[in-house]
């Protein structure tokens, strides 16, 4: 089983099955109007009956969600109508804010990359919210897609009816390529994160690269090896820690900045890794959250669990 | 004079690469069967991109940028066969017209 050549042989042998006809006959049997009641049963068990809520509360939920969505849409449209017109004469092409950033960014923060202090320091509150939005998105998807803890057979069904039937497992060529590419991608992501304060990049882009590398690892080597180090417990602990530390660092930043206290994170020498105050640490936290969340979203949509 | 030769070499390589890309484009759009299309597309990946990258390297001269161009090509050489292999496997496993199109006997 572990020998890749054997598994490749096994895969080719499996592949020579008249798979199309098999699937077609399966579909025929599972059609609702087919009279084979016993054969149609496993298909039906995929959508198991759940205890329903009372009708009135259900209708209330539906009505209130529609009302909430319409209210949000209205607020957003009203805000958009208040924006200055595109290309208008009174639109500030380059406002004094950007001029301020260009003039004082390096002096204030000591970061060579001017974008990093803008998103992490000047507008740090905004980015703080963004990171939490990512985390909340993953949590919402988890709530929607994860089977209930009591539903032990859900994962089994996901494997049985899932779309990874046609995919190669333990593919020799893929694994040989992945051995070269995946470490390179992960290393490149780490480089982008660590160099976020001196060159283009930062937590979001580097985290996205690392997340893509993790997704690639999952796709190549299958769920088994990936689930050895990426479990729900790891995801919860690491992203909660990163978000908490991020919030803590930002709180310290706000408090010291507002009260004019000297921060322990000095600007440093521009161009070195440990310059730019706390930007390096913030980039690391944001990158961790983004990478883990990308991986979590992929794996949740893919198989409904970690 | 070396500059002129260099420019001519650059133009020739670029034209060659674009020609390969054009052939790949025509092949992908004109062939009917997916494996034939794969064959046509791989011409663009290997020869087309190779010539274009080489042209860019000639234009940029011998420095760190050249190395980056070659890295792009190496990455493409590494990943393109993998995706081609996956597409081929998927076609082999799911396309029912493969025995007629490719002459592969499937029991």
C-alpha cells in the first residue's frame, strides 16, 4: 500500500473499469422514480431527515433575515451615493493624506515598504477588523458545513459520495513534483511575510501564498498526511492565539500612541528585518491567520471537516 | 554593433516564441479531443514560453534578472507536466470516447 509504484498499478487497474457505465447504472437506480426502493435507500440517507422547527419561528427567521439583508443593502447603497463622483473636478486625486504618508512614513515607522505602515499602523484598526472578518468567515463556514459531533457516519458518506473518487491517490508523479514545489512555495510565503516591512508583500499576501502551499500539499498527498498536523484543535488554538496576540499588540500600540508614551518597539534601521517597530510581528500574526483560514475554508468546502 | 546583434536576436526569439504560442492557441481551439488539445497546449508551455523567456533574458543581459527569468521557466517546466498528467489521467478515467479517439483498448 505504501509503495508508490504498487499504488500506481492499483490506480491504473482501477481505472480500467468500465467506470462510465457503472456510474450511469448507479444514476439510473437512484433516480426518484425508479421502482427499486431498496436500491434507492442509500442515496436518500445522504439527506437525512432532521427535526423541524415550528413553522411560525421558521417564518419569523426567514422574514427577519430578509429584512436585515435589505436594510444592509440600503445602507450600503446610501453610502455609495454619497461618494464623490468618479473623475469629477472636486475629487481629490492625491489627497493630503497620501502626501503625509509619503513624507512621514519612513520617519515615523522606519519601514521601507510604505504600504505596510499604512495598513498595519496608520490604519491598523481597519486591518484588525479585517483579520477578524476572515476568522469569522471560517467560523461561519464551519458552523454551516461541519457535521454534528453525533453524526459519526457523515465523513464516511462524504468519502463515499464525494468527488474525490475520480482523483488519483498516492500519485507517483504528483508526489515527486510536490516534494520540490511545496517546500519552495511555503518558504516563499515565509519570505514574503518576514520581508513585509522592507519590500512589497506582508501578512495578507504571504499568508495567501502559504495557504496555497498547504492546499497544494493537501491535494497531492491526500487527507491522511495533512490531517496529522492540521486538525481542528490546531486551527482553533493557533488562529485564536494569533488573533489574540495581534489584538494585544494593537492595543499596546494604540495606548502608547494616544498617550505619547515611548513604545518598546523602536523604528530601527530602515532596510533590516527588525525595523519598522511592531510591523514584523503584526505581519507574522496576520499571515498565520490568513494561511490557516485559507486552508480551513478549502478543506471545509472540500470534505466538510478537517 | 553588439547591441544591434542582441536586438536582432531578441526579436527573432520573441517572434519564434510567439509563433509557437500561436500554434498552441490554434491547436487548442481547433482540435476536437481533449488529449489532442493537451498536446497542442504543451507546445506553448515548453517551446513558446522557453523562447520568450530566452528572448527576455537576452534583452536583460546577464545579471540577477536573467536568473529570475530562468526560474520562471524552470517552475513552468516543473508544473506543466504535472497538470498535463492530471488532465490526461482524468480524461483516461472519465472520457468514454477515448477508445474511439485514442485507440486505447478499455475492457
